C-alpha cells in the first residue's frame, strides 16, 4: 500500500490529498529514508512523521484494506512516539486556549453593537 494512502487509512490525515501533500514536502520517513507518495509500506516498517511541529513515530503491524474507525487503528500500528513530544503538544494546545477558546472568533456585528452601547454608558461619567 502507498504511504500516502496508509497515513490516510490509519487516520493521521483527514484526506488522502493532505497526506500526499505532507509526503511531498519531505515530512515523512520510512525506515530512516525520505519517502515519496508512491513508496510502498510493508509490515514491520518504521514510519516517522512530522505533523504540528511534533515527530510521530510508529511501526506498521498490519496493512489495512481501507480507512478504518479510530478504535481499530491500534491493531494496525504500534505507537513509538516519544512522551516528551506528546507533552509539548499538550502544552502548545493549552497555550493556544489561554488566548482564545475554541469556537470564539471575531465578534459578530451584534456583539460589537452591544459593546459600543456598554462603552457609551461609561462615556457619560
């Protein structure tokens, strides 16, 4: 199975085209060698992947026939990612949430009007 299809099947990427793009950008290694999107993955291969500034590493246990549910991923790969890398990812996520909670974006027009009305009350003082 091709490396881009494999990464999509084991749910590291949402679409196969995203997986192909990452492989083309030289962010995936198979057995310590840079991979091209057409590189075949075999049982026992060690794959290293750079995603979100973290290096994920895993070993291929089985080749899936198609994309699978998240619960079945553990049957096909063995995660070898360093614990420090995962801790860094958690820290980055909490730092990002400190400044802006998920789902909060720019204020809507209604929010801006309410804020203007609120601030107008303080102008009277």
